[in-house]
C-alpha cells in the first residue's frame, strides 16, 4: 500500500500544486515582527498530491535510518519541484520603498542589525539570475549585513561570484563547499553568522537576528529546519536555509574543506554538509520558539498552516509535524519553494500590511539556555 501511494505521489507533476485554484480561500497568517496578517491566497502552494499521502502516518522516534524508498521519494519530490519552479513564467520586478509607505519604529531591529551580523550567500546559477535571484535581491536579501550570490560565472553587473564548479543539481555539493570556503577566505571577519539560502528561499532577517541574539556564535553550532534521517545527529534542509556560527565556519575553513571530513562533490548538498559538520563536531541545534513552534521551513507557508505535508516529510521532520497557526512561530524565519511573485506578496504582508488600531507588542519567544550546559 505504501509503495503504491509513493508511486502515485511521485508521478504527479509538482507544478500542479503551484497553480491558481478556482476557489479563493482565506488564511490567517501571523508572521514577522509581531504582525497579524490576514492572507487571502489565490494561489495554492500544495494540492492533491499532498492530500493523497498525508493520512495515517505516525511520527516515529528519532533515528537516522530511513528506507531507500522514502529517500527516493524525497529526491523525486525535490527534482519535480525544481523543474516546476524553472518552468514558471517570468515575474516583473517590484521595488518596495519601505519608508515611503509607512513609518514604523525600527530602532530595535536596527540595533540587532549592528549587534548580530549576518552574511547571506544565495545559491543561484547564470540562467536564474534574472528569473529568480533578482527577486531575492529586491526583497529580503537587502537586509543582510553582507550579501553574496554564488554562481558558476561572474556577473559584475548583478553581481554574482564565479565558483569553479559545473552547473546542475548533481554538483550542488561542490557549489556549497566552494561557496563556504570562499566566504571563509574573504568574509570571515565581516559577520558573526553565515547563512546559506536558495534563490527560491524567503527569509525574514529581523526574526533570524532575534533568534540568533540568544545564541553564541563562538560555539560550534548551526541551525535550520532539522531532518532526523541519514545523518546521525540529523541535518538541516538546504532549501529552508541554514546558518553556521562563526566557530562552525572556522572549523570548516581550517579543517573541513578538501579533507576526509567533507565530500567535495557528491550526493545532496544539505546531507553532505550535515555529514561534514557532524564530522567537525559542529552540533545541529533546535530552533523552535519557547512555545514549540517552527521557525525554519523547507516548504512554503501553506502546508504548515493546513497540514498538507508530503509523506516523506513525516519521516524526515525532526520535531514532529503539526498544523495550524499554532504550529508556526510569530517570529518565523524562512520558507522554501517561494515563487518570484510570492516573494513580493510575502514582502508586502510582512512589512507593509497592518490592521488599523492593532499595536503589536514585542514578544519574548527565544528559549532560554542554561549557561552551565549550553
């Protein structure tokens, strides 16, 4: 029965769950700087493929062994999703001038920008610069302390950085390893934390900095949407974005790169990076907020709100999947498989749409660490 479900799921075209639905629906989405958002979604991020497989799955206890069928299911899902994203029609560029629309008090966020320095490097390619990466550049990425676009060719006008690597999903591990080495060699002292994201990832930097303000960049740690399989300590989803501490990057740059600890070009990049960091004794730590809600996300917002997860995610997710607004932190950090037009939608909802008369109070959602054990 399981194999037939997997077969049915993988044969469905992933772009179907990116198409507009005929019936509009209203979703409440609380995200960002304590912004209560009312979201009328015309576009359905996920569809019948999720519905087919989500029933009757029981989350198992933490272990890193998983069947090859499930691994293959996830790989096929990712491949179809990337193909569907590549087939999207080009989106028009938008430029939001935040100060022109409203006058929020950003003093606290501005303080964290100086105190918690984040370098963002975005995985892209020459053909994606103007179709995908430009929309990342126009939205969330402008809030990084340092922003780098990693490609296989140099484009001074964008700009993008040329890494000596072949393009293609089969070489994403090489691109990731060389990108982090480039960051270590050229920007180690420019930031405290170092985030990898894709060109279809959306990140709320203010929430990332808030989360990291409770962490210690001198410790060998990294954070992201945790998966519990394949790697003994688990690994972080590449598409959901993951962030390395300064000490984690130091260990990679001095000991890990081009060594027996880290594969230079094979397999899934997030798995290989997870194995590499585990070998370097860098700990994959949790990122749930104090109420047990998720912050990093390997999919768009809707499945986390509706519970329409693909079957493989039930077996991969470290924390245990729930559904509804109570599952997503008010200070969520990232989402994946975000289309270019939806980049601008999220940008508007997070930074511009406010309900009149509702004043949001700052929340204390970080988990407090015991200084003797953390």
